[in-house]
């Protein structure tokens, strides 16, 4: 009897790996019946990491969207699932226990069946509580193995992690090949190891197309017992996204597997409708590089979905580096030169920070360390001298234990800075927060929503939710969309208009007191004549931006508000400012 393989449509991740935003509620409700009509999907990914944040950024309430979207699919017998970042839940930074626990109650009530629970470090301590809470809420918890290729990520490593997740209550296991760098033979062997030991566990393979291995990987895992494959549809399949369902179905059918037939009339409808969404507005936020596969990703192991933001970061730091090189009489570096240097530097950094699987948020941290190294090497300062709290948090164990051994140079730098390593369970370092958010809801007269879903949105995405409620999010989004349209269409925008667009979606960081600006100081009361940070630098929520030396001599740390990307510097090193002077503008975060 032929082995049966089912397909799951990764509609959320198709957009997530292509651009910044997701379809609106009205668009999702139009296309959901077409997914049903296609007849080949047993599951559809309806929400998860960044979905709700970007809905709020677009001025739309995600709760209404999820309830109505999942109902259409459920009525047709299709299960729904979401992406869950474990300790970080639906955002980029850790979430307190009470907020995480509420998430599963809310999502189950809204109609989401399965949370795909992953941890960027594969630390079971970040995964097990979520499995427990999902199960208690009535959901089907799916444990996840973040796949990467390194000397320590062996078959035994992943098989042991699967055992731990299943012991914690996971009813399914997903092989999450987020960068598409998993080797097909390895993935086939891993699938067989898990299936032989746990024959009743549902196994899922999720592989991005980026470096071109995913079709071979799908065939190998199918031959070794996989139950479900994640697939995409045109016009967003391939590139840095996922293989197309037509190709996957054809390959498996001809290999003798029992696979569902595809209603091609419905496929073409879904294809045309998705293109319509792209043409209307979503295409303005899709990076063209994400439509292209690249074997270069095999060397650095970075997820394809990061390419858009990475190229933006690279552009900012390239200008700074070339300015430094010009002063030394060195030749200018091209974008391709910088890209190769960055990939090489990621390959250098990654083993030295303990081989964290390169998935959100740790892929961003490793990439940022590499970017900073390129700058400080050019400055003659060496490596690992410009690392922020988020990068150090990964290294010190605040987010979990890195899989490999830290390089002694990193350990020595931490000791020199007086930083402390921790082996504490990461979620125990967080304080419950729901009572404070209830108080805020009450003070504003905001309704908690059906099944406390509005309370959950505020607690999970506080800044985005507040901007949504005030109407500021919609204004920011419209300005963002207009700028994106102008850029895509090549419209000429005046300097004043461009500046206005930039400021509309950014936070102005203002001086809280009179004094003198310093971008760094030694900690013993002496200022350092540091260069300003490069435009495009990313800051975490509350991270230090700079210092102001008050008239009485004290150095006051100025935080980068809610974090985001530095887009403009208004106060130079050593400049004297008055209270209320704008120091810089930081573009707010746009994904979770």
C-alpha cells in the first residue's frame, strides 16, 4: 500500500519570506474558499510569528481576521496552524509566562488547531512550557527541530531533542529547515530515526527553497516516513520561499506515493488572486532579491527571508566603511564585495558564538555581530567590540543555552566587561505582566475582547497595539505605503517629502535634559571619541542609544525608545543639546 503524504499550505510564511506585510482580512476571506476548492490541502498556516504585529502596523485588528479565516477552513475539514517562537511567542524578544499561557487559550478559542513551537537555540526549557500550555488549552502541540548543518548538530542531537519534546507532550514533530540548508540524506535518516522510535507521532517537513536543496529533501523525507509536507503556491513559491505544490505533488506521485489531486482551475484562481494582492499593495513591500534562489546561502546558513533586511543593513554599513576606506586611500567596496565579506564573516562568527541555529531571532544576532565586525575591523579595532544587549543576551545564556562551546575570546571579553553568564531557566528570569496590562486596559476604557483576545494583543504587542488603538498605526502605514509606491514607480520625491515620510514612521529620540552628546563613554566618567553608529543599525527595545553628559558631570544613558532601525542622526559627537532637542530618528520594528 502506497505511503500517504498530506500537504500543508504555508500561506502566512509565503508572505513573511517575501516581504513585510500580510494580506488584509477581506483578502484572506476571499481566498480561503479557493484553498478549499483546490482540494489538496489538509492544513493551512493561518497566523503566527509577525502575522499579528504586521496586521496591527497596517491598522487592522488581527483577531477578527483569524476567527473568520479559520472558520472557513474548519467548515471544510481543514486544520489550521500557527508559528510560535517559544520563549518569544509571537515577537522578537522574551514573553512572560502568563502572557504565553494566555496565548494558547486565545488562539484555541479563535479556531487555531496546532501551534508549531520552536526555539532558536533548540533549548527544551523554552519549548516544554509551551507544549504543556498548548495541550491544556485544547490545542495539538507540535514540537520543532530547527535544522542546521554544523559539527554538533548530529542525527543523535536531533533525535534526542525529538525524544525530549515528545516526552514533554508534543503530539507532532516538525523538521524546520528554515534556511533550506539541511542535507537531503541527513534529513531522510533523521526522519527514519524518529519514525522508527515513535511510529504514531505525526512528522512534518518545512523546507525553504533558498539554496535549492528542498525538493531533494522532500523526496528523501517522504521515502523515510514523513506524513506532511509544507508547500507554497505561485506567484510566491520558489525563490527564498518554499517549493510549489504542483511540483511536489508531481514528484511524489511519480515516485509511487499516495498524494491528493489538485483542482487546477482553483489553483489558477488562487494564483491570480494572490497576484492581485501583490499588484494592489503587498508587492510594494516585497524585496526582489527574495524571488531569487541563491546557492551562496549554503555557505553562511542564513534564512532566505532575512535577505531583504540584510541587504538594507549592508547598504547602510557599506557607505560608512567606504568613507573610512576613502580616508585611507583604499578602493571602494561594491555591494557584491560586501556581500561576500558578510557571508565570510558570518561563517567566522557562527562557530565562535556556539553554533546557534540561524533562525529568528538568533540569525539576526549573528548577522548583526558580523556586520559590526566588518565595521570595527575597518576601523582597526578588531572583532566583537560593538555588541549590543541582545547579542550578549544570547551569548550569556539569558535566552537559553547555545548548543556549542563559546570561543575563549568571547568569554574573555565578557569577563573584561563584567558580564555574567547564567544557566537559569530563561522563562524564570521574566516577571508576569498581565495585571499591569489589565490596569492599562481599564484606565483607557478598552474592552478585553472575546476570550480576552484584546488583552492578549496589548500584552503581546504593546507598542503596536497602542498605535493601532490611537489610529497612528494607520497613518504611519499609509505614509509607508506611499513611500514604497514612489520608490517602486521611480517617482521623484522632494527632499522635504522624503524626510517627512521617514519621520512619519519613526520615533524621534529627544534629549531629556541639557548636556553634551557622547555615543560612548568608558564607564569611569571619561568620554570616548567614538564614531557615530551607522544608518541602518538595529536597536532592541530599551537598548542604549547614546549618553548625555549633564552640566553637573553625570553621564545619563539615553535609550533607543521601543527599538528599531536608525534612520537619521541629528546630534553629532560632542554636540551640546538642550532639553527636547531631537538626537536621532529610529524606525519602529515591523515584525515579530
